[in-house]
C-alpha cells in the first residue's frame, strides 16, 4: 500500500482549508473526504460490482487502496439498498455536496474514529437493521484501511467536529 504523502498529496492543515469559499462545495474538503465522496459518487454511477477496468477500481488502485475496495463496495450496497429512502448522491462532476453525501462522509468519520455507538445509532435510523449491521462492519474496515494509508476522516481530539456536519 502506498502512503499518500509518497504520492505528493498535501495533507497539512492549510490544504484542508483551501477552496473556493462557496458553502457546500466539495473543493474545500480535505483530501480524504474528497476521495470518499468521489468513490461514493462513482459507485452510484457504476451500480455494479467494481471490476478491473472500471473507474472505481482504477481510482482505488491508483490511490494504493485496492484492498479497501471490497469493503467499500459491500458497505455501499448495504447502505443504498438497505436505506429507508432513496439517498441523494450527485454525479461525480458536481461541485456541491448533498446532505446525504455529507452524512455518508460523517458516518465514515465515525467508523474511523471508532465511535461505534453513534455510528450504529445513525445507521439504524437510516437503514433496515440487518443492512445497518453489515454497513457498520464494512464501513469500519474501509475506514481503518483509509487511516492506515494516511487518509484521516475522523476529527482529531482538538477539533470541535467534522468539517461538513
């Protein structure tokens, strides 16, 4: 697994705060949240198991996160097919972040921060119980793999909260 800093990606605090300044714009998100947002949107477009040659597979491979793809895909299947309502996910080219996309990013942050109580409670509200258990397990595994690669979604102890929610 290649570490993101080796790929020339900036993960410092200044890079987190850059952006166009428009409320709800994806360009102001940290690199970790941008990656997850892109992956969610791409998964929604493909609507199939990511195979070699697909944009989703290619993106995970380029990022050095190919081993996280199965957990991500299963989590998204559980989340989207087990949701109590249709989730609003924009096209990959859209600059705005929907509320549902922001919620998915926050759920990944909870999983990465090992906040399993709030994660489980949130998923129980959004989803059918069986799907919520699957989503929680796979989101946790996906988020840990991201963290090991240097993609931090959970706010640090000193931050008041996540950047989006």
